[in-house]
C-alpha cells in the first residue's frame, strides 16, 4: 500500500507533526507580510520614496498572490502537492530576503510581486492540504495554519522594530529568508511525497461553482479590501496620531496574538455547530473593531482594543476556508480554495491603493470608514446570504483511483 500523508495523519502524533510543519508555511507568509506592512513606512523613508508607494506596492504584492492563487489550488488537485509547497517556499524565502536589500522603488515593487507569486501558490495549497487530512475536524486542522500565520503577523513588527535601524532594514528580511530555508529542509525530510489516493470527480468545476462558494468568495473579496487597507496604512495611521514606533509595533502585534488565542476555539465551534453562523460572528467582530479604530478618538488603549477585535474576528472568520472546501466535491477542494483566494486578492489589490487615495483627500478616519467599515459591513451581509453546506466526514485512504502527490 502507498505510504501517504493522509494515512500518516490518522494518528494523533502524525497529524500534529504534519499540521504544524505544513502550517509553518503560513508563519512565513504572515511574518514576511508584517515585516513589510509594518516596516514599509520606514523602508520608503530610507530609500527616499514617496509614501504613496505603500498602496501601490501592496497592490503589486496582491497581484502576485491573485494571479497564482488559482495555480496553487490546481496544483493541489492535479499535480505534486508537497513539491508545490516547496517551490512556493523557495520563491517566498528568496524574494523576502532580497526585500531587505532594495535600493529603489522598482526593485521593491518587483520583489514584493514575486513574494506575492509564492504566497499566492502556498495559501490554497496549505489550506486544502490541511483541510483534507481530517474532514470531520476540517476547520480545527486548518486553524493550525491560522495560528502560525498570526504568530508570523505578531512577530513581524517586533522583529522589524528590534533589528532595523534608522538607515538599514536588511536583518529582519534575512531572518525571514533563513526561516524559509529551514522549513524547506524539514518539509523534504518529514512530509511523504504522496498526499493521498483520490477519486475522480463526478462533475466538472463549473457545476461545483455553487451559490455557497460564490457568496463566500465575494464576502472574502470585501474582507480583502478591508484587510489590505488596514495592513497597508495601520502603521502611519497610528504614528500620525502620536503613537511611537515601539508602541505601534506592540499594538499591531496584538492582531496576531488575538488571532492565536481564538483560532482553535473558533475552529472547534465551527466544526461542531453551524459554520456559517460562526463566520458571520467573525465578520461582525471585525466590523466592531473597525468602528472602534476609526470612530473613536485615538489613544493606545483604543488602538489595542480595536486591534484585538480585528485579530480575534479574523481568526473566527477563518472558518470560511473550511466552508469553501465543504461547498464542492473532494477532488475540487484545492481549486475551490484557489478561487476563494483569487477573489480575496482582487479585493486586496483594491484596498491598499483605495486607502492611499482617500487619506490625503479626507483624512485617516474617514478613509477608514470607506475602505474598512463599509467593506466589512458588505462582507457580513454577503456571508449572511450564503446557504449552509453539508459537512464532509469521510476521507479516501485507499481506492482504485489516482495517487496524488507523487
């Protein structure tokens, strides 16, 4: 019998080892992202570039993710799963390290686009990989990636603040590159090359593009607008209101720590109750966070409170990945998640430039209303309209179908 990743994951020890190791790819994603999003304001000052490039660079990063997110999903469904993750990690690690040595805006945009290329592939690969290991607890296993991503988000600002200087920012990105290299080595050593034995799909992908998947994806679109509007300009927003660089780093790290605390509880509740309602709850909590952040006079306490709501709501809303996987046949899980991320990153391409465009015209607070509050309200409404989906509770370990991931 073929030794597969899914078979290995049926033991508790095997599941924990595989979930943590694969989920660490999302740690690298979150760590690199917040190194740049927190440090972007200071990086642009060091290389003498107009701060408006933050939104443009964020859009380029999102464009790389958008273009290749569907590729990552197809790789999961059709090609070599482990090798797809290794290729993605290689691209992210290399161009994240190179970001530490940029000298002008052209290099910055190119390197961030290439990081987005790797991130676009790895996000649906990891989500589908983890969600398919134990379908009965799909969201709980996927939450491992969410915990790792939030850990990366939390450490990014702290590492940048600790190791950057008034004229250099290379060491934080070198740390990201080396982290990726170590992760590649561990993946080769411990993850079986064959993922699982898969049945052929009964229907084509177009018949699987149902109302549940489409509405969830468009909810994710508006979440993407809000998330990247926040990420692209959270640092200058806080420092503009008199919060120091060190305090801002701690405040923004709270997003990741709140996500770590609530990722597993949110996923477990989603697995055991009505997943759609839990996703709605996460969107509502984030909406409240945006109201606190932009609707109340700013202070460190208010900022902490708002970011806790945003990070905690984000972790709970993460059930949407399991929801999208449960909306389609098993052979199309990767493609469904790839489509989810494709739509999300269309929103991400809009969010950063939109916030950058609005700030000089109407100020940070009103820009936050249009670029964060309103998109999050629409995100909540669209998810409320999505039909519930049936849970998938079986996993194919050994059939006469095709071995995937050799």
